[in-house]
C-alpha cells in the first residue's frame, strides 16, 4: 500500500473533513481537537508540521502560523472506523492560543470549571495586535 | 456555579452535538472519539458511565451496553473554546468493538496502516449474533 492509498481509506465527512486529535508524544496529554481536509492531511505529512482546516476561517491553517509554536509530527494513527485521525507530536512551547500547554486546561471539579496548569506564554505578547 | 450552569457554557453544534474524546485515566491513551448531546452528557455525569449519542443509530447509547465493557468517569475536561469535552475513565476490558484496548490501534508506518497491540477480547464471543 502506498501513502496515497492509505489516505484513500480514510472517511471524510460530507464537508470533506475528518476530526483530528493531537497528542503530546512525550506524555500522551491531549493538546487539541481540530479538523482536517485531505489537503491539510497531505500538507501535514509532506511538511511534518500539523496543518488543519479552520472551519471558522474557512481555509487551511498551519498550526502555529502566528505564534510560531509548531507541532512536529512523530506518529500518525487512525481509529477502527478510519473516520478520525490522531497525531502524536513534539509541541513547540504550547498548543493553546490562550497560552496554556494544552487547549484542555479546564477541569470540572464539583460542577465548576477550574483552570488547571500555568500559562506557558503571554498571548498578548505573542499575538501582536 | 452549579453543575447545570457549567454545562450551559458548553457549545453544542447545529445538531445539538459536541465532540467527545475518551482517555484512559491510567496512561492517557486515547480510547475513542465519539459525540454527545446534552442528554448523553447529563446521563454520563449522573451515572458515572460514558453515554454517547450515536449518529449512525440516531439514539443515545450507553458505551458498553452490549459488551458490558463500561467506561467509568474519573475526570471531566473541556477545551479553551468549550466546544469539545474530554473524559478520563477507568476502562473495563477494552474500548473497541474490534476487541482492542483502544479504537486507535492502527498506526501509519511508512505510508501503510499497521495494527498495533493485541486483542483484549474476541468480538465474535462477546457480541452474540
């Protein structure tokens, strides 16, 4: 099976998208959930950096294009139904635009959302207005 | 903030669904990705067992209802945009209907899908025809 044939097996939805889970290769922390189209997936594999399809901006996006906090691909997985992709990555600095290592920084404790973890960077400094 | 108010902050999509990531509380392995509606989320929190909304069957589903391999809730997280939920669970036996511990048992090695890991159970024995 060549690489294109393996991608042909994946099931994109009616909008041509597939859910993406990104995990820290070091400790398996989930860093973010996003979406890819076929082009984002091919760019990710050819460059070694995670690219997504931004549904809000309706365009391809290199993860970290503003912050320069890239996600470097280490492993590429899919699930039993081949309708979700999962990448393990080396994360530069932090994944979340709010400055946290992971986008999942809110835990529900006794019914309330609690922020867990310190900011790795200051969003106001990294994203110049 | 009470528990219902915390759920009110979550953003369900136009179909009333929110993506769900389930992680093994022991080692952070991602076990599956699925979808919840508000009712599945409330049932999950009230029973302590993961419930999903099955888009293919168009109904609520208790994860493990056929196999009796339940997912027992340990932690409940959301992301920066509050449009994804993540649960860490104690997994009974295995998560995948194919018999593997995780639904993510296929890794892309040099362009080809490779099965990683042994089956924890035999689907033909667990799912009686």
